[in-house]
C-alpha cells in the first residue's frame, strides 16, 4: 500500500496527511472487523460528526473506498448477505405497467398526506416501489437522507408517491453562482441545502405531484432539524431535461437556475461532459435564503 504523503479533501472536510496515516494504521491493526465498524471507529477517532452529534459513517465508508481505489489502503472484503442480494433483484415494471389505477382530479382523493418512512416495513416498501417504477431505480442515497410515502385518503388510504431528500451535490455551478458561493463559503454552509434526489408519482391523478410536493415541503425543515440537527434553508433538485419538463416543480414555485454540465457527481475525469444534462431548480425554505447561505446567519 502507498504512504500518505498528502492530505485528502472529501465531503467538505480536509483530512491532513497525519489523519490519513492514522486511518491506514486503524485499517492495518483492526483486522477482522467490518467496513461499517471501521467507519464508526474512524469517525470517533477523528471526531467526524454531524451537527446533531451523529457519526458521518456513510461518508466515511465512501472515503475509505476512495482511499482504497488510490492504493493507499486495503479494506476487508465486503460481506455477502444472501437476503440482501435477493432483495436487490426487483424486476422493473414493464412499459405501461402501473402500480395504482386511480385517475381523476386530486380533490376527489383528499386529504393528501405524506408520512415519514421510519419502520423497516415502510423502508422496504419505499425501496421496492422505486426499484420497480422509477426509471433510475433505487440506490442508497449519499450521506443524510429522509424518505416519505404519499397517500390518498379516498376511496381508501393508498400509497401514491415516494419522495426522497438527501445530502446536496458538493459543487453545482448554477446553484453556486445564484447563491454567490466561493469554495470556502460553500464548504461552511453546504449542509443548509437538501437535495430532492427521488420523486415518484404512482397514480395518474391531476395535480397530485405538486400537491405531494407542497405537503412534504411544509414539514421538511422540521423533520431534517429533528433528525440531523441542521436547519435547511434551500431545497435543490435536478430534472432530466430529456425526460421531463419539471412542471410540478414549476407549479410549486421552484426557481429554475440553469443546467448542469451533464457529468454527474462521480465524473472527476470529465469524461461524461454533456452526457446527461439536467435542469437545476431550487426552492427556498426560508426568506433571504441566498443571504443566509452566503453569510451563515439565521432568521
């Protein structure tokens, strides 16, 4: 394995060469424990925590895998769990196949409700619905996340939508220019941004999508604060312009900022420029969101 001659920047934090050497030492001396246990151990040693006190174990695992890809360390093999493998083989829905056959206007099915996913059963339902009916499928979100199921109340209570929020993109030119961020300011205040990373509507009910968005945005700030100890001021989302117009976001007062380069989060070699251009939209959760995100001050 290579030596840690220089530091690393990851997820908004600078890791010194000494810290990278400590990570190497932990990996080398803690044989027999899992990657998850290693991530928790390293988070504790480096005091890498969320503002609410929780460990950044998910981000730490990604850091460890990056260091392994660079030849800096060697991680234990991933444990294969039969039940997890079987869960991953969810067959996507075929063309025209629908989960819910309800049609009409949203008023006919009111009240519309959103419920935070917290139980194992609801997490599995959320995952299965995205895997089967969302064109991108289900991928474990990067960093922090909250997931919601949307329901109609009539003729019976039934799931009609899935909405997921997760950690924001580290760098996104239209958003950063709109806020007025440089690299340092973005690093200090990025966690006040939340990404709407999945949105799935399961019924052809008029105005259902914008109604679900309205319901979830009313509670998102409180839920995120309670779970992560961070007060979010802005929601961002990326709409694939080849597939969608983003009408429900526009109807919900999202602001169109521009388009991405099409590279994606992991394209550090700039090999996919223009491959999948997306429209960047944002929704301020507070007044003066841009000022707060530049200055870091509350209300």
